[in-house]
C-alpha cells in the first residue's frame, strides 16, 4: 500500500507540477503528517522533490525531472482499454485520435499484457445511450468541447425544450457531462452556473476571449449536487398510495428516485402484502399518468385532487371502451 501511494504521489507531482500537502492528504485519504513522511521517503530514494513554503507553496519535482515508469499491470492496461468509449469520442470529434492512441498504447505494452488488453476491447462494449433513443447528430459538440478544453468564451444559439425560437448567448464553458447518453454543457452565464442540453444548441463558435474559472470549481461535485437539486425540484407534489407486492416490483418503471422514496416511507405490509407509502410526483396530471402504468396494483389515497383526477380519467376511458 505504501509503495503504491509513493508511486502515485510521484506521478501526481509529475502531472500537476506543484501540489500542497493538504491536497495530497485529501487525495490519498491519509493525514498531512503521513504525506510528509512519504515525501521524506521519496527524497531518500533519490527523487528530487522539494517544498515551496508560503501561501501558494507545496511539493514539486525539480525542473526537467521525468520518471521512467514502465510496466503497466494487466488490470491497469485492461481498464484503460475498457475506458475507451468510441461513441462519445466520435460525437466529440475525437474518434480518429482515440483509435490512434489505443494502437500506440497497445504497441507500448509488454507482450505479456497485450493479449489481455486487446481482448478487453474485443469482448466488452459500453453503450451509454438509453433504450429507444437514437444517437442524433450533434454538429456543435466538437466546437463546444474545443472551447471547454481551451478555456475560451463560447458564442452559441440555444433553443429551450418545447420552444421553437432560438436565442444568442455568450457563455464561459466549464465542462461537458455525458448523462444517460445525453450531453450537457455546464457553463457560466454571467455569474451563475447553468446547465444546457447540447442537443438544443443550434450552433457554437469558440471566441478568442478567455475567462477565469471559478476558484475551487469541481465539475463532478457540481454535477452531483445540481442533479440532486434538479430531481428534488421536479417532484413538487406527493401522492399517498396503497401498493401491492407486484406493484412494488413495477415501481422501477417510475425511476430510482420514486422507488427509493417508496422503500423509505413504506409501512408494514397488511394481510395481502399491500403497503402504504408516499411517492414523489411532478404534478397532479403527470402523477396520474405515471401511476396508471402500475394498473390495478396501486390505489391512490391522496391528495383528494389526484384521486379525483384519476377517477375522472378512468371513467372517461371506461366510457370510451364501453361495449
């Protein structure tokens, strides 16, 4: 474990240039004191690592020093090949670069590791697109990705979902996220961080104007936090229901957020195995439509407006299909 951490610290310093003891401690989940001991051990082995003191200080390698690290393990090489996603790479305009990089990596691997890495690419395929969704062309995505990488302001035209008109915008692109087969741009609009669906961007142009990224911004943490906030904001209403054991299984049709809420609020089963629970719904109309997917395996108890709406809907349907 220690040897692995020392090697990882060395590679991190080589990649980032200067890293503080606190950052290293957080990365490797150890104490700052442990990091200082690790640095001492690296120095003792002849690695020219030095410390800059002060507010912006940290540990760094001597200028020009490069490690000669070789010998990827078989699991590491296989993981790298599994991580190559040809679909998203093509959408970003990087398919040719990915193919070339994979060939170079394969050629650089030791002969004993090559077969396993190549087999991983042959036998595993990652398809991030959801069922019944086409891979629609995203002509603006390569330009967006280029601006994200270069830290340049984007000029684009954007169409909100359900609207026909497009509006011109200037954004500071902070990152791209692939969620369930859909690309999203996270960007600064003025001083507010917003999310834009890439499919709704009609065209994009990278400018020469640079921008300063928000201090301490972490794309993964921001996305996780904003995703939870979005899910909470969408489900504004609550439905009290009775649901059968079969209905509980079918709840997965309504998504993991609803399923988790049912599990958290479920009462003890009655004699027939039915439970009472509270489910999040977007609205009365949407909630009735979603709960109809469970058929006779659910009974709406409240709120009264939802129960009445469901009763009226079912009555109209019964009249339509009356023999």
